[in-house]
C-alpha cells in the first residue's frame, strides 16, 4: 500500500485528447518528494532543447508533494512546473488552498499536460475518472463565472477549480493560475502557458481518503499545533495580520519599495499598515486546507469608486507594495480594487506593478513619450491610471499590449536593459524586498533558476538573533552563528545555500513555510517525524535535503542546456546604490564586485561550474542523475 501518495501520474495529450495513467513506485517519490521535483523530472524527459515555451512541445505539470493533504497545518501546496513563457527558464510556482489535497483524493499525485487542444477544453477528474470536456461556452468568462459555471454544469459546489483567466488566454506573459479564486501559482507566467494549450481549467472532486502510515500521530500533532501556534509571536502575527503588517515593518526598516525602488520608506506608513487594513477592509480571516493559521484576508469594500467583489479576496503584502507603495500609491481602497482586477483576470500582481513602474519611470525620464503610450501621460501616484493600465494589460489593448510582455522585454525594447530602472532578473521582476536590508534575499534573486523570487530561502532578519526561535530551529542545518542581515561574507553564502535546500525541500513536500520553522512554529524534527508518519519511510533531514537538491540540479541542468550561465545571475544595478531611507540611509551596503564574488562562491559550493552554472559530472553521479548527461 502507498502511504501519502497514490502512485499515479495522469498524462493528458491535449493534441490527440488521449488520457493515460502512469504508475510510479516508492523510489520515485523518495527521490523527488513530489511537487517541483516531479515537475523537473518530466521536463528533462519530455521537453526538447530550445523549445518555444508557447509551443505544444512544452509541458505543464501540476504536482502535489508527499505531505500534501495531511491533517497537519500548512500541508496543502502543489507546484506548477514548465518552461516559463516569461523567462524561458525551467520554472516553478507553488500554490496553497484546497486544489492540491483534492487532486490527491481524486486519485492522482500529478498531471502532465502536453500538446495543444484545437478547441478550448477543461479537464474533469472525479474519483479516478477523467474526462476532457468542451470549454467553448466558458472560455471568455471571468474567473468567478468560470468556477460557478463548471460547478453548476457538473452538479457540485464542492468541486475545486484551478484555472487560467482572460490574461492567460490573451497571452499576458505574467498571467497566473488561480484555484478557488484566492490562491495563485503567481509567477513565471504559467497562466499564459495554460492558455497556450487551450486548457481553460482543471476541475477535481475526490472522496477517497489518503492513506497514512500513522494517522494517530498526525492527528495528535495537528491538534497540538492548532491549539498552541498563537503562543509563538510568529504564529500570532500571521493570524492577526497575515502578511499585511510587513508594509509598515519594512518601511520602518527602510526596506519598503517606493518609487520603483528609488526610495525605501514612507514618511507616514500608517495608511497602508496592518492595523489600518484590518479596520478598513478586513471582513474575516480565511485559511487553506486543514490550516488554523488563516493568514488569507477576506475583505469587504462597498465603495462607489473602488468597490470590490469579496470572492476574490484581499491584497497581501506583495500586492500592497507592487501596486501601491512602489507606484507611490498609498490608498488601500485603490490597491484592493487593483488586487481584484488582477485576481479576476489572473495576472501576477508583482510583475504587473513592476512593469507599470518601469513604464512610469521611463516616461518621467523622457525615454518614452505619449507617442509610445497611445496618448497616455504616465506618472507615479495615479491610482486611476494604474487601474486603467491593468485593464488594458489583461485585454492586451492599446499600450497594455506592450506592457503585457513584462518589464524585462520592455527594458530591452526601450534600450534600458542595463540601466537602474530595469529591476528584473532573467526577465522576471524582483519582488517587494530590498536586498540592501536582506542580502540573502538578493542572493536568491540572482541565483534562482527562474528569475527573481523572494521565496527561495528564509529571510535574513530571522537569523540575526542567536536567542530567537527561528535561529535555534535551523542549527541542525549547520548554521551555528547569527549573521547580520546586511553582511555579505562566506558565512552568508553558506547559510543561504543551506536555507535554500530547506525551502526547496518544503516546496517539494507540499508544505507552506508559514507553518514550519524557521518562518513558522512547527519544529523541523516534528516535520520529519510527521513525514515518516505519513509515508512510513524512516527518513531523516539529510536525505530530504538531498532529494530537494536533486530537483534543483534538474532545473539547473535544463537551464544550462538552454544557454543560461552565471552571467544571467545578476542583481539589478539600482540595488547597488546606497540605501536611500531609514536606518543607515546613505550607506553603501555592498559593492557589485563583492556580490558577484559571492555568486561565484555559491556555484562552487553547490558543485556547479562557476561560469556555465552546469552541475558537475560528479554531482550528477552523487545524486543519481547521471542519466541527464546524455540529454545535455
């Protein structure tokens, strides 16, 4: 009997409308853990070299982890993997919610889509039964209307729907995938990849129980956590504010993106603080499958100008900064409306906001004019302009058709690719954290295989205090001394390398970092004990970190084959400027040369070539991936 996983991978050939089920054994799951590991395995096996991301030869994988769907909190995530339309790299995006557990209860650990349907379709999975259904009648509807129509058509309000939106259908390169309207595979443009295959949605319904090796242990730990997580300040803050408290906290630290990262603090962050958000917008706290943290925000806003549809949820920190402060907008009502627009059309709010910011700065500096913008006068601080541009982007109308390609491509088009205003890495916009305050985050921006991402490792401030819960929780990883958040040293690189493995392990397993140490409060040893209770494997942290590394090396091998090198692992030039605001303002945190040396050291430490980024022959053998060499 399989414990924690079904052993079944669903293959969908959209070109021929063929459905096939592949069965995998325990060694496959133990090697990759699920999620991203499974996705990258199939990418290397199935995607030819130099494939156009929008071509039928690219694949789209939706994969759960072996811990997805357990009774424990923060154990519900699944990954979407494929060659990114935005960056052209091996890419992934994880999402929480309810879709992942439902897919597993419906009989499958993962879905691998290949080819392209001639007509719009959606996939229907019901307790092991699979059907490709016509989606012509729902193809052009909004996300809410699609979810409602599928549930009505199939006869159950319990169906979980993952879908691309109109932005994905229109090939906006930063379109995302949503499940249940409020959870997103939000980066790398997988909504556009899904749209390119003419797959409008995936609907799942399952009633089969997931088999666990020791259900009593899991139930006991789940109950224990649910009743105690708020005793820890990390848990209490997430319950009270979700991520909305970050805006004021980062402003106070001089780390809040303002004015396209030209500033890093607000004179008065009160209008966008967590307390203001709770008073102005919060209606109820919402959570994911079996999770008591309830960090998601359910909002209500009955406003004649910025009224929102509450089913699309409320903005979280990244959106508050990307569509708010970094555009010099501090009106939470306008930001909530912008969030609803992005969620309705299924667009990544980080990329959308950063692309608009680039355009505003280029207009401000005279690099582009009204002739380029279709007559629009671009300016920071204009909420109505921002909302207008989001609508144009989603529909690819007027100037929005240009913005829909993302800031990396626009920077190249406008001749500012190497200028400070271009804040993208490998073509993906950086997220809302300033490396001048969090150096490790900057390393993650640069070395991430799929472009800038803030979720590659624990953030530096968590590990500055040797007496903190977060620091003590990662000693098992060999991190034995506290390191300043702004330090760029050998110890920082070593610490980042270990924390990255940990984060990637959680991604592969289907875990949310808000539940588990060092960001959450469930200790790592309890996580390992819980995994063993799920699977019966009797594994340890070292084996799990190695399995996570296996997925990362698959991604690096893919990128090396596609021509990416360490030269692509750069940090935007603006982030080498002196810190603009807050504590230490005017101080230059690190030199570009020192940062690049740290990146080269990182590659040597993970046993990849420090020029090409390709995993070494010995590394591939050590990980049991030597089969890759004949594919490279």
